[in-house]
C-alpha cells in the first residue's frame, strides 16, 4: 500500500446545517450512545492490544493498542459534545471538531519514533493468538461503528462525529495492517514489515488530523463563501 493511497473513509459533505428538530435530537442521542459503546470497547482493546504487542515484540500492535486510547479520547469528546446544553450549542461543535483533530496528532510521534527504533535495532515481532484474535475482531467491528458515525455526522452536521467515525475505520485499517505484518514475519521472516506499517499508521494519523482541523467538508472551507454566510456547525 503506497503512502499516498486514499483510505476508504468519508467526510461530512457541504450542506446547510440541519434543523434542530426531534429527529436531530434522536440522532444526537444515538451518536452519544455509540460513543459510549466505542469507549468501552476501546478501553478493553487498548489494554489487551498493548499487552499482546509487548508479548509479541510488535511495535505496530503496541501502536495500535495506544491508538485505541486515542480513539477512546475522541469518543469522550463526542460524548462531551452531545451532553447537556452543549447539544444545541453552535460553538461546542467547533471545539469538539478541533479536539478530535488534536487526538489524531497525539498518536503519530510515538508510533513513528518506536518504528524507527525498531528498524534500527532489528527487533523481530512474533505472532500471538491473543494479538491475532483481537485485531481480527476490530477488522470486523470497527467499520460498522465507523460508517454508522459517518451517517450520523451527516445527519447532525457534525464534523466531530464524522471524525470519530474516521478513527474507527482507521482502527480497522491498522488492525488489518498489523495482521499482515505478523503473518509476513511468521511466513517469510519479513520482520521489517511491522515497523514499516507502523510508519504508515503515523502518516495516516497526521493526514486525518490535518483534515479534521481544517474542517474538511464544512462550507466555509469547501467554498469561497465568507464565514458570515456559512450556516454549517463546523464553522467558527
């Protein structure tokens, strides 16, 4: 997979802000509920992933476990966004969107640094049944959550919700990449593939963070209209 390859993710399309009616409020509650579900899963996934990665000597698996913590932070941000008076606040969406963007940036330096260290040291990752089972479950579950949050992001006009969904899909991509790296090492001794995948993960995290910070898909970014003419919640 080339570094410039596009991930199969979606961003909220440019559109007028949806009406804050009962349907919108139900979608906000669903977004909050899905974020609570994600937070519970990420807590377990992160702890087990880090433990399995240490046991396997896999920086990609450790990085993926740490990424679960970052994704859990994104879930907390969306829960904050749709709790209490912030649910109907125009400003809270911008704050939440940028906080989600920052959460992308938290992952990249650690994973990139550890990947470079592993390449220099020549450390070899070993496959474990626990690591394989955990990553395989995320390959199946995370795209379902991610696409559901993208749909809710469109309904709500919420870049923060869509950004959390992107992190879920990125988690699935990371999990698939970790599985490929472990399998390649076990089959042909391609130990270098594991840290190489970790470097790719750090690149993707930076790219997605930049897109989230710019509010890609917001009308004030996607069109030349002034901020005063923009009625999208993503705009300041």
